[in-house]
C-alpha cells in the first residue's frame, strides 16, 4: 500500500487536504463523493502529466472490471464541482486526462492550516447516480 499523502495542494481558489479528505473553495467545503475525491487527488498529484484512462481505472477500481463510462461520469461530476470548462482538467481524446491548473504543494505539519467546519453547520448532500455494470447506485 502507498504512503499516505500529508501535503496540501492549492490550485485556483481551491485547497485539497488529503489527510482530512477535504476540498475547500476559500472557506467553503466542497462535497465530493469518495471516488471523485480520490480521482481529483490522483490527477492533482500528477499535475501537468498525461494520465492514461487505464491507469486511473486501475488506481480507482483495482482488481475490478469497470467500464470507461464510470470514469467519464466521475470526471463530469468533478468538473461540475470545480466549475471547470477544461480550466483544470484537460481531456486528451482516446488517451486520458491532464490536470492543467498550476498546483502549489504545501508541506503540512498539521491540520492547523484548514479552518474547522462548525459542528452546528450541516451541509446538504446532493444525491449522485453512478452506473456500474448496468446497476445504478445512489450516494
């Protein structure tokens, strides 16, 4: 298993905190389904590089037979949440994707960099539909 990533990543108006599994836009928490968060982290860690579709699928769904449409759906959800029109994620037709935003790596010494989310504040979750081998999952 790979070593946990304790860095923070900043790009555009966003801050990605892998240890806390948070994506922040300024002070606002952006809710991502777990698989979409993992996809964003995988692309951000390889910023500027072409990441092949097969590599992403093998990383996100190891030892599982998954259709390419699942990846496309997760990219679509991610772009929607980022407000992306290829500002952050470039599609390389028939090959893969490239995270094109400038990423600044912040070496974290603790979680003090991220503002605490007040306990009383509840963020509504959007229900997302995912397709996997002709089955529909709601999250």
